[in-house]
C-alpha cells in the first residue's frame, strides 16, 4: 500500500497512507455495523461509502486497498458481511440477455466475405491462382 495516493476531496490536500488507512478502517467499521447481520454489501459499494463518508479518496483500484482495511478491522463477523461484486455481463458468457446490450454493441457480427473469384471472360470458368485460364490458354 505504499503506492497509495490518497487526498481530501474538499481541498485536494494529500493524506498519508497511514492516516487514510486509519480513517477508512474506522468508517468501514461504521458502515458494516449499520449493515444488518443477515444482509451483505459488495466490495465496490463498501469502498464507495467509505470514501464518500470519510471525504478521503484515492484513484487506486479498490482491490489494492480495501483488503488491507478489512484485515485491519479484525472482526470476522463484520468482514463476513462483505461479498464479492457480481461478474460483468461480458464475463458471464454468451447467455446474457440481449436487453442488456448497448447501442454500440451489435447483435451479430458479420463475417468478412472473400472477394468473388476471378472468371475467364471467354469461357466463364473460374480462373486458377495463376490467373491464366486452363481451358482457353
């Protein structure tokens, strides 16, 4: 976590790695305590709430800093309320509904067709690779 670059959203001032980690751990504890024991929260939602409530943000991927925060909590009961994010639709396979497709994504892709074969103008037979008609030449 030494490459973590944290900052305060209000004024952009930098926050040390140790301070950010302590702040995020305290806020994560609050968020998870508010989550009922029968419910769960995704990694990305927990990270979003932790940064939003604390006002301390980072552009570092969640997977690089959140696991350390969960370890710092030291409470297996709270950590068990965190679940993995759902896989993106593309990773789920081709069974994804067409209703979820965006306009930019075509429903089917056309296969590139080869150019039509060369035809002899005299006998109308397909020319071999040499380009000279075997029948007329």
